[in-house]
């Protein structure tokens, strides 16, 4: 342990060549990293523990005489976070929070049926998203979430829930319009229009989006302003608040809050882990 920490300290400034990295961490493929990033990886690996089979630091779990396959998977996660620009201390915290989130007591009990659904209805991994139509981060997450469902057919389904924030004065109205469209089989089409026109959510624009989908925009707004969909929206909001939602988008994988960036590669990574966890009824595959 101390020798690895010493090596990490010595290479922190000078960087770590691919050859030297292979000598210190024989099972880690770090060729995609720069010398500086490899040095940072070694720093993280010395401070992070294996969370599946190997009860040692990640660095020890990457030794030549160790067969723990989950250490290789954690390696891919750390590499991706380094390539995304995160600092070693931030990565250590993110990795620890990520694996800790799998525990049963950390999961929220969420309804994953009373919402617009994307994907095979009986998929084992239910992703519940709490979202706001005026939130730019929510708009940015729409495509990677769709791509996730397509990438893992019959494994992942998406459940969209309304969580309009008080600071966004048109988010509640937009959510009502989306619910109107959902009841007519046009939710995802309306959702795409709302996210792609976040700065254009006035009444006339909303009616125009409805017309594009073959819907009655006047009837839509009458029902929205009459509060026809408020109960559904408020139910979603209450469930989110009770579950710890404080910002949007917030995602849950079978009740486990996503603690990684909302980007395609990280979404696929966590969905694959969740599928493994569920297949083992709350555990990891044996090595």
C-alpha cells in the first residue's frame, strides 16, 4: 500500500509512461490516457477500493496475480471520468458514491408505470427521469437517454416524470401540454418539440406544436389552463421531492439515483451494472 502511494506521489508531476504503467498495474489497459492522466489514474487507484470481489485497493486488484474482473470494469469507469476532465479527488468521491448507491437501503421506491414509457414494457431495468421542459440540462439528456434504450433493447425502459421547477414560469404549462399529447399517443413527439424550442413556449407556439402533431391546440390549452393535468404533474413532483429530487434532470435506475454524468457512455455503463445487480438479486457476478 505505502509503496504504491509513494510511486503515485513520485509520478504525479512527471507523468507515467504506458510501459511503466503496465509494470505497476499489469491488468490495466491505459493506452488511451496521456502520461499525466495515467499518473492521475494511479493516484485514484491507490485511494479507491474494489467493490465486488477483490477486497483491496483498485491498484492491488489490478495486480498480475488477481483475477477479479470487476476491477477491470472499475478501471474503465475511472478512465472515462479522467477523459471527461474530472480531478482525481472528484473521481474517488464519484466512484465511491456510485458503488455505494447499489445498496438496497439507498434506493427509492418509485412508481415506474404511471408515466410515458419508452422501450420494452417488461425490461428489467426501469430508468425514471424527473425532468423540466425549460431546463437546458434536461434537453441535453433527451438524446442520450433515447440512445440508451435503443442500445439495450429488452433491458432498459425509460419512464418520464414531470418536475417543473418554480423558477421556470412555462414549465408547468409545457408539462400539461405533454400530458395532453400523451393521452393521444403523441407524448414523445410533443416532448421533442418542447425541448427543442425551450425559448418558445408561449401559447401561440404551443398551439403550433400541437397542430404539427395533428392535435387541437385550442382544446389543449383550454384543458391545461383549466387544471385538467395538474393532479398528474403534482403527483410526479411529490414523488420526486419525497425521493430526494432537488434539481433536474434526476435519474433513478431501479430506484438507485444516478451519480454519474448524464452522458451516453455513463448511462450504458450504469444500466449494464444495474442489469447484473438485478440478475443476481442484489449482487455482482462471480469472478
